[in-house]
């Protein structure tokens, strides 16, 4: 049997593509086999080279780089959680038998696509003594640990013996999220960093201030001043008092620092963006005198505009632990290019001086040198739309570095008349010209307008997801699902890997399920399709789970009798679960005995309530946004209820003695440019942590299944 397993591994986890040997990881890992395999169950520990244990990567994008020792300790935890390998970390000057030796060196193969040294490179060796990961820096060694875990997952703890040198083609690889128009909790950002990191992506760009489209054809000035706009950083500093009016949808300094630190521990740098002088309605709502006729744009010629922006950046710049910060500078008035240039250059000088040269500035591609934008060459451009610029001719040939976020990969949460809601594998593997996508593909319609693959001014690629239609158009976890299936494939191309679509399909499910330090799918381990089953057949404070999974509940102040949970006066049932993601059926019987709204089920992601505020409608709440049905549970009568999550949609099925079975879908009403509305499905996770908090009535026969 062991021989058969090894033959299967060799066929499935090692591949030749165009004469290029590699391990079948994502991204692919260059690797030449020497024959035989090493069984990771023989490993006795991780040895960190004591000469380099305290070394950090000073060439990367973060100002808080972890040491080699710290990366090794994170690796240790991942080996335990993913592979169930419980290894101790020690330091030494030499490798030992049956260990993973983690060290640093400078090898000739540690170069990017332009032929420059990259600190993110590493060498991997597997032999009969164990594994050696040799990083160009601690960050390079970290990426080597990702290859080891992935290969071990696919190979069932068996790695082919051999060696290889791996280096990213581009220095910036990852994703951009519009958190300005849709709040995403800190925990979600940290989990997303874990997802990015597992596939060797090193950048998570957070757009943290913005507003809904200010439609001048529809909105009066008064209405514009009430339009949804948000600034996501919360400071008690009097200098910015009043700028942020959404304390419950914001990041404190402690929270934002925690997010950045946790992401950096996995090799991912948070790039923060505060948008101005366009998309700046939140600033004008704070200081109305600073707006143009279009109140979403700052009047740069106003004497207080640039000082105000400097005040904002002076307040928050110390929060940011990245070498690059983003000021937006997108979609401004085309008649004011000179003012725009002054704004960008003055802010660039300010940020450089304020950070003592530690941080540089990035802007979106908006105005080009041909249009009169004489922007400093120390500013980098982030391209997003070829109708606004031709990056190769407008920027690269004029001496600017450019990051690619072309709208070829542009996503919009919830709904869009022009762009998709999920990243497409076909765009990655077939690309716009019949070949796999590459970060140097800025123009997806004209191949000749793109620089060569090895052009040194191409910084890399970040896939953008925007929330043009605001906070209720989608959920945080729908953001994850927009990227889930295809972002790892894009990571392969951002790195410079060469995985094929068929090979990707063969390993994706295994690797996706193994990503450590996150549960974005909101999986719940279960022995069968029935995950949880409460029949309330006892009368103790412990409610037995009859699913066989042992998810027993704990009663807090409630009475249990006649196989029924009686809820009143704020009592509730606590479960050991949080949320269940796609797909699920949460069924129960319920009898409300009060008109007062109450919570049936609640969890970390959502709540299901019997009435909300002044309405009695059955409502799901996610991220503070209510999604209600035109249905109210009947009073003093038993109703059979099933809350169903099926793909990107959520349904409620009800039946009782007085009505036939009804199935209703939870939908979200999305405002489109202030002119009309569309209805779209909304995917809400099943809330499971607490049952009955604030509800008055009875419940019984609660069951959760992992199917819909």
C-alpha cells in the first residue's frame, strides 16, 4: 500500500510543464527530483539557524518585519493545525537528522523577473535527513514553509526528495478591498491575510474612506450631505473630531495595529488608503466649506484644504506600518489638473518628511503627463482603467513605477451592470490574449500597449474588489467568496508560477481546506450531515446534542420541560458553535408569546430576529444591516421553520397549523446611482452561538444540517 501511495503522489504532486519541473503547489514550486521520498511523520523538530534567528527582512513592504525565529514559530503552529505534526522549535548552527532546518543565504537564483535580487526568494531541499529551507531573508524562508505545507497536504505527508530555487517575479502580489463603502470587521481582515499568505500573496490594500456615488443629476446639496460616506479609522484626537461619525463601523488604533501585526506575522502587509481629493464626501460632510460644486470633491484651491488633509495624515500616519501609503487621488475634476498636481506633490513631500523618509506614496492612475500632471517620480501609480491612462506609454516610459489593478479583474460586491461579483478562472488561465494572465498585462484589449514581462517598472498586481453600492449590497464573507475559488490561481500568476487549469482543479479543494489560521468558510466538523440536534429531552442546565458530535448546549436561566425550551426574561441557550457557512438548513419549531421583538439565533456574523425595531417581520441582520421578509411569525402558535443557506442565497421556509408551507427569499435592495433600485440575493451565515436571547416564547426540535 505504501508503494501505491508514493506512486500516486509522484503522479499528482509533481509535474513537468514545458520542460519546467515543479512541485504541484500554488504557486508552483520549481523542483528537481533526485529519487525517493521523505516521510514527514519522521520529523523530530524545527531547527532555526542561530546565526540568523533574530534577522529580519528590511527589503520587504512592512515596517514591522518578523524575525526568522518568529516565522518559524508561526510555521510550527501551522504544522500542528494543518498536518497534526507536533514539532518543537529549537536553535542551532547545523541541521540535525529528521528536522526542518531554517536558515538564510544569498544564492544566484534569488532574482525576480527583471533579474534583480529579491528577499522573498528561497531554496528548498528534501533528502533522507529531512528538509532544509534557505531563505534570501526571513520572509523568503516563510514562503518556503508554505510550499512545504502544501506539498505535504497533497502528498499525504510524503515529499519527493530533490531541490529547487523559487523566487517571485514581482514584489507586490495580492488584493485590494473597498472597506470604505462596506465595513469589514478586523477579524475578517486577519483571516483574509491568512488566506492570501498561504498562496504567497504579500499585499492587502485597504481602501478605508469613500462615499456612494454623488449623482449631481439627482441629489441636492442637502441630500449629498446625507449620502452614505465613511472614514474607517477612529481616533480620539481633537484634531479630527467629527471626521468619523460611525464609531461602530471603524477601527481603533489598537484594532488596526493588531490587524497589521497579525498580517505581518504571515508575510502580508496592509497598504492603507485615505481617498482624496475625489471620493472625499466624508471630509466635506465634516468641513462643508472644502467642497466643490460636486461635494464629493475637495476644492484644492481653498486655503484650508491641503492643511486639513495634512492634519488627517499627521494623525493617522503613525498608525501605518507599511513602507507605502495610498492617498487615492482618483477620478478628480478634469478641468483642475494643475490643482490636482499641486495636491499630489505637496502631499508626497509632506508624507516623506513626516515619516522621516520611511514611507512613500501611491496614487491611482487618473491624470497623465500628457494631460499636464507633472507628478513627482517618487510617487508610484496604481493603474485601474485604460480609458484613463495607458500605463506603458503614460507612466512607465516617463519613468514611473506602476502597480497593475486593471479593471480586467475588477469586481463589485453584490451587483453591477458592468462588472462581475466573482473572480473568473478563465480570465486567469486563458487571459485576454489566449495565454495565462501576467502582471504586465495592463491593457486587456491591445497587447502591443503592454510592457514586456521583465520590465523593471512593473511592480506587480493587486486584484480590486469595490463596494460601489454600499454597506447593504453584500456581506464581509461574500467578499471572501468573490475571491475564494480563483484568487489562489491568480496568486500563481502574480508570483510567476505556471500551474495549468487542470492541475489547479486537481489540488484546489485539498489546499483550500488546509489554509491555516482562518475559517472563512465557517466550516463545522461533523460526523454526518446532521451537525447539531437538540431535542430538549432532559431538564438539566446541559442540553444534549443528539447528532453524535458532542455540541452540547448550556442553559442560562431558562426552563426546559416537555421537550421544550421556554424563553423569557432574557434567558438563553448557549452553544459551542459560532456560525455555519454555505450550505446549511437550520430547522426548529417556535411559538412566540409576545409581540416584543426578540432574537431567535445570534452569532459572530449574524442574527435571526423575530421583529426588528418597530417592525414584527422576520429579519436577518448582518454587519448592522437588516434584511427583512414580508412575514411575521404567528403569536401563540407553533410554526415549523427552516432557515436555509444555499450558495449565495438565503431562504426561510415556514409551515404551521394555520398555513401551508411557504418559502421566501431574503433579498437586499441596492440603490443604483440614486436613480433606481435592484433586488439581489444575500448570503447570510447561520447564527448559532446563542439561542433565544431577548425572545419570549418556546422553541423545540432544533436541528442543523450541512446541506440545503
